[in-house]
């Protein structure tokens, strides 16, 4: 399927389109974001920070040189040279990482001049937040979260406790310095003294402020102008539903709203501005970090998924835990995010398996739970009810249409679709941009 055609068919014009991770992250959102961004005017981030990560391979410049780009904080739609990138108010921004990522993109020949914008309401992540992220994890000992140590949780804590610093604070130097000193002092009181050059940081941020100035916009005006001018806006979700602060497997979550609600709060747009909500789900389940994972496989099939699926984190390089597709999780995810369609990714990773299982219910003391449970002790002890489907044992990576997939493979897709009651519109059958079936 030609990617651009795949992109245009899906989206409602005049409405914001949203792409969200439907499981525990790393579903492969980057590929569809890349495909859709080819037809977009703006690609926006609404939550999270540089804890997210995806790699996009694109052909750039007049010579169409194949180039690999890593995105963590910047919107990945920037790979389309006509698309603007917008970092919304709900994102937490580590300024040195912002520039490091931007410089890396520019160095690889991706010119981002004049098309990258940052909301003045976004909160800042400082190096001391990252130090504290590590200290908190040490303090938690055996029950640590397994964070990315990018300072995300501590920065959102500063925000929630109303002591955080936002982008606009950079331009009132005295206020910035005073608030900054207070924040660091607070961390020293809480965690004991750690090595940190407070005054050096204040001076460093004075220089950053000047370099950052051309990127800064009033985020609310920016996004509403884009919408009212009928510019095509894609919101690229970060992390995923099961890492949502409210609805994920708390406390093994990130510290932002990664669900559809975070799109409205993070960009300052009403729900009525949103058209398509596309959920990205892997054909199996993976998770990095700690916390219960009912369908986890620690046998050779889990290792197969890890190896064949190259399940290593882009941000931290950690091995991802792997398991069967969990439709209890997906049903819950569909309820909360209201997907209008789904992208099933990495279906080819299941190619050689004799049979494929999907979790269809959780049982507690033999009784089926009505929904994904809040209590992790219950979750850790559920008995998982599986449906076993026959494998297709064939290479699907060259299939370009749904009809070209083996019968058992189509049956797997149709089973998932029927169970969830949401149409699977895209199917990823290989790593390249072209290996995406659009139905
Ligand atoms: P934090 O976001 O660094 O605070 O990490 C909290 C939890 O979210 C940890 O389990 C991380 O591994 C997980 N996490 C954060 N971002 C991602 C992501 O983009 N993909 C997968 N897991 C993530």
C-alpha cells in the first residue's frame, strides 16, 4: 500500500487526529506517525518528555538518502520537511536534550529552521530532577518503578506542587534564579546534599533562554490558529495508556496523562476538536520497567518475541518483557480512549509460531473480573483465560493487501477486531515504512 494514500484515507479534515499507544508503550507508533505526517501540517506532542522514544527511517534530501532518526522529545512529524513540530503545554522539557536532539536532526540533514515551536506554558525538567529520579528509585529499593531516569516524575511533581518552572519563567531572570534556588534547596532537604552546581545551572539557563527564544509561542494561540485555519494537525501520543498516571498500572506508570484526556489538557483544546483517535497496538504485548504483567512469557516463545521483534528500548536500551496479546488490557484501553480505528503492529513477529494465544479474561478465585483491576495485588494473582488460535507459519512481510495474508493470519486479525469492536485499519508486517497494509 502506498503510504501517502494510507495516510489520507483515515483522517477527518478540520479535526485534530490523534495517535495513541494502546498498551505499555513501544507499540511502534513511530511508523504510522511517519506515514500520517507525510500529509500533515502540524505534528504535536501533548504530554510526557524525553522518556518516549522512537526511531524513524526516512529518505531525505534531493538524493533521497536513507537516514535513521531518533526522536525522544521532538515531534517525529519533523521528518516531513513541510510539517511543523509543536511541543504543547503538557509536555515537560529538558532544554539541553531539546537542543541535543535538534542538533542531531540538523546534522543528519533535516532542516528544522522555522518549523519547530514550543509552548511557553510547558514545564522545565532540570538535571537535578534527573538526579532525584535516580535517588527516588534507589530509595524504593526492591519496589522501584524502573523509570527512564529522565527526571519526568520529579518534574511533574514540581508542577503539581506548584513550585515548577515553566518556559516563560526563563525570561524573568531574577524570578527564575530565586525559584530555581528554592527548588534545589527543597531537593537537598528531602534527599540530602548531592553534587549540583546551582549557580552554574542558573548561568547556563540564561544562555539557553536566548537560544530558545525563537522557538517559543503562546501554545494555546498556536494550536487554535492551526485548527481554525484548517491545517491538518496530528497529535503524537507519548508512552501509552497502561502507563497513564490515572488509568495505568499505578504506581508502575509514568507521571502524565497518556490517555485521550491528556490531549485536551496538554494542548488546551476541547474534545470536540478531535476527530480520529487511532490506537496503536502490538500483535503481542511488551513492557519495560517493573509491575505485574499477566500474559508475560518467560519461556522460549518470550525469547523468540524479544529476539525476532528486537525488543530493546530506544530510550534506555533495556530488554523489554514480552508476552501474548492481552485483550483484557486492550478492551480497557478502547473504553478509555475511544479509538476510532486501530493499527496492529509487528504481526510478522508471530510468523513462525505453531499456535498463537490471546488473553480474553482474567479470573479471580475462578470468577471472571468485569474489567482490568485497579489493585495490583489482584492483577498479580489473576488466572488468565486464553483463546488459542492456529498459527500461520509463513512469511507475511511482503504482503501488501489484507487478502494476501495467510488465512490463519487474517483469522487472527479478525478475531481481535471482533473482540474489541474496533476496526483494525492498518497492519504492520515489517519494519519499513512500506510494510504497512491499509485496509
Ligand atoms: P518514567 O516515565 O521515566 O517516569 O518511567 C515510568 C515508567 O514508564 C517506567 O516503567 C518506564 O519504563 C515506562 N516508560 C516511560 N516511557 C516509556 C515509553 O515510551 N515506552 C515504554 N515504557 C515507558
